């Protein structure tokens, strides 16, 4: 009963390094999302996907790229990490429906950029 | 654009006290409203939801009523427990369900 799984859980990077965060869900959800959580700012949407092969920008997309090659996976990439990208990153997934469906969240990835 | 404003924290209450966390929203159309809870080191979990005006969402003793006239969705619980200590987020989604908008979160600590 895994739900939404994020890897890694923690990572420290140096400025300019690149990395990819992986999100996997086993609920056959169509929609997937990447958020960042910063103190005093709640959750902000980075990118989202409404289906395999599709992605769209959210509120704060700059500096990030995403891919949804398989329905169950949603990857978030940082090509050249900056200290401003130090944050906790959450992935979420949901089903489409006649009414908005609740999102299911992973446990987060804590990323520090030095 | 759509947005959610919720009560600043942190909030500290004694066990069995009454809890209210205020949440107001700005949205076009008819959004769905949610409360999520986040325990330390974990992701957000859905606490309750309401999809239309005057709906009341409830779960684990928590309640919130969708008030369109005041654009509010305040969270209440009659008697809090130590185990309710967490961060609470109000959120809305437009009718497409493509995007959610979250408040900044309210930290609640319940002391014995």
C-alpha cells in the first residue's frame, strides 16, 4: 500500500549541480503535481501533469523541468541548482473527476543547495 | 487569480479546548475547498472537503462549512487532543481540478 513514493528523502547539492527527483504512484492516478514548501509560504505549485506525456507550468516553474514518460512516474529536474531552490519538495497525485478530487501526497524530499 | 488566506499561527491550546482556524478564499466560479493536515516529517493528508456552498465537511471531530456569502471555510473542533498537534492547510481547487491553491499553513500545538 505504497501510495506516492518520493526518492531521495534528503539531498545536499552544491550550487550549479544537477539532479532529478523521482515521484512514483501506484494508484493509477492521471494527475500528478510537484510542489515546493517554504516557511511562511505554504505550498507552491511548480509543474503538473494531467496525463502521460503531458506537462504544464504552475506558479513557480523557473529553474525546473519535468517529464512524465510513464503514467506512474513524474520526474522533477534541476539543471543548475541555486541556493534559492533549497526547500522541501512534495509530489502529489489525484484522479480526474466530475468534481476536483483530493490530492495524495508523498512524504517529501528535503533539498539543500550550498 | 485564485488564492487562499488562512489564519497566522502558531496556535497553542490546552487539551480539550475549542479550536478555530480561519480560512477565506478568492476564486472565480465555484471552487471545491479542502483542509489538509501535515504531521512532522510527513506529507499532507486530506482531513475534510466540501464541494458546494453550505456543504459541511467533517472527519475525526473536525468540521468546516463552505460559506459562499463570506467566502470562508473555517476549521473547528470542539475538544482538541495532544495528537491533533500538526500544521493545517486550507486549499481550494477550481472546477477543472488541475490546480490547487494552498494557504500558508497554521501550526497547532496542543499541550496536556
